[in-house]
C-alpha cells in the first residue's frame, strides 16, 4: 500500500505521530516516550498536511468531522468495526454492546472491543467514543485521561456543558 511518511503534531493531549501516504492517513498515535519516534520516508504529503490542520481545528473546537481518506491493514471484521466507529456522531458515545449490535451480533462484543483497541488512527477513527455499558470509561490505548479529555471536549462543544464524566 505504499510506505508511510511520518510527521508529528504537539496536541493539547500530547505528541501525535501522523503517518500517511499521498493517498490516505494510515496512523495517528500518541507518543509517550522517545523510543516511539519513527522516521519513515522524508516528506510530508498534502494529505498529512491536511490531517494536521484538521486536528488543530478539532482541538480548537472548530471541527467535528474529518474529511480525510483513511486506511489501515486489518481483517474484514476489524475493518467493519472501524467503519462503525466512523458512524458515531461527534459528542456522542456508544457502548461496546451497542457496537456489537451494530455489527449484527451481540455475541461479538469481545471481538468488537478487541478490534476497537487495535484501531491505529486515533481521534479521526473515534474509538474514544466507545464506553462501557454502565457508562464507565474503559480501555483506551492512549490512556484513560486522554479518553476523558477527548469526550469532555466534544461534549462541551456539542452541548455547551462539561459534565459527561
């Protein structure tokens, strides 16, 4: 699919590594230690530039939807899960059970949760919008504090209040 180029963006919740090609964004991950810094092919593609701009707009509360082509390698099931994540509206959350039901089978809840956790395009593919059935914050590769921060930002922008968690 082409080798990813990498750039970095210092967001309000930490350093983000952005990987992309001329055709799509393939990675947005949090960098918590210098060992995670990668230097792929040099050069920032136009799509990567757009991604950084759209992330800045998102963090400033001026963007609710990303308009970027995304692609990540995975099984057909994982790709279905990631596709469902893109359907969760800004400022809203669903439970892992809701996610499994959207996939057509409540019994796939664990597989859906596992696939959600393997999402490699944070924020843009909004895995942070999936919470426990009891409305608790559970599981987030970027750390629970980031999940809470992202949900509070979205809830505040969408609803004018900041009392979700």
